[in-house]
């Protein structure tokens, strides 16, 4: 799954009220990117610091799908 497809999936789940955040932190030497996916009003929160943005977003979307029994 390529980054463009994953960003499209984030776009789809944001329509369900999901907050998605990707941050690059140039001050860190490792795990320079942070991915956060949260759905207010629920206990769902995915947050991970990483150097592998594509697989981390993929993991976040997968965890969202499992938590909410969806297939985005």
C-alpha cells in the first residue's frame, strides 16, 4: 500500500469524526515522525513515533478497522 492510498484511507475515516495527525520532528535523531489517530468520544487512540511512515499509518488504519469492526 502506497502513501497516497493510505492518506486516502485517513481521509475516509476522518469523515467518521477521526482526528489524524502526522508530525515530523527534526530535533530527534530516530523516530522522527509521529502518527496519531484518535476518535473523540471513544477510547480509541493510536500514537506511534517512527521512521517508517507508510507502515505506521498502515498499522494505525488496521487498528482502527479492528477497533470499530470496519474495513476502510
